C-alpha cells in the first residue's frame, strides 16, 4: 500500500467541483483508492462518499492506493489534484 498526506487548498474544500476532480482521478487508476479524514476512511471512487466527509479547505487528508501499479496510481492522483489546485 502507498499513501500520501496532503493539504486541501481549494477555497471550498473537497466539495462539488474539487470532489468531482478527485473522484475522476481515482476512477482512472486500476487499484483501490481510499481517502481518510478525521479517522474515517472511504472509497475515493464514490462521489457521495467523498462529499459525505465534509472536508474543508486547509484540512489534511490521507490518500491511499493498494493493488496493481499503486505507486504510479498515487502519483497520477496527486499530480491531477495539484494541477487543478485542489491540494498544495
């Protein structure tokens, strides 16, 4: 399993548009992807699950990838989120 801890910097947090970007990035990889916030871990491929966490701006989250090509997967997800200014 590979994991990274990042800070959400989008002004609205991980809601609506930023959540859609995150879910889209997760669904493009072939391994299991989860996101953890405040001791709750959910499937990052589910928009409803991601939005249910209510992640605000400046929150630290942990993104985990497990399975085939997990190293490449976590790098792609991180790159997509940084490019779209969801995380810093």
